[in-house]
C-alpha cells in the first residue's frame, strides 16, 4: 500500500517532497512492537506502539525511522508529517478501511503542496484509496490463512 500510495503521490503531486524510503520503512515496521505484545496481533491495544519504537531504537535505527512504530496511530498530532500521514493511510487502506479525518489531513497536505483547493486534491486521492481498499479482502484472506497462535 505504501509503495502504491507514494508512487501515486509522486506522480500527481510533484511539488510535494516526501521521504519515500522513510514511508516504506515505516509501513513495513509500524507494527513491529507486536512481537513484544502478541495479544495485539489479533486484539486491540496500543502497547506495541512505544514498544516498537524502543525496539527499533535499541537495534540502531535512527529516531526519524523508528518514530513510525509510535506515530502510525497518532496521526491527529499537530506535529504529524506527511510521511506519518502516508504510513497511517497505507495501514488503514491495507485493511480496507477508510478514515475520513485522516484522509482530510492528508488531503490538506496535498492541496497545500499543489496550491489547490482541498476538494481538488481529494477527488483523485479518493479514487486511488477506493481502488486500493477494494483489494483488501484478498490481502486479509491471505493473512488469515496464517494463524498467529
């Protein structure tokens, strides 16, 4: 999802500079703390978020990358960057979820970078997120074939 989303952003919002490698890293590792909190693999919880950041830091990853383990569920933080929003959006869309408040924040960043009205940025974003979310069932089905217990 993060690869598809960052490719789309790079192609449609060329004036927006994003750290694509950071987004891809964040998407790949945002739930790594669940190895320390395995109950959160199948149930609710947020203990994996600070644990994931600490785990990545302990293994030598820089704070600018380790942060995604913590920030992926804190996208309402005013300090959230476009990279944070992209990781969070990729996480939700991967599951087939659409989160309007999150998408509004991402839309605002895209519109600001392009110098357009938010609705002009949202329309193509909405089409892209819909297409990505529509393929979630096969991903979730594949994932559920590998139980965590």
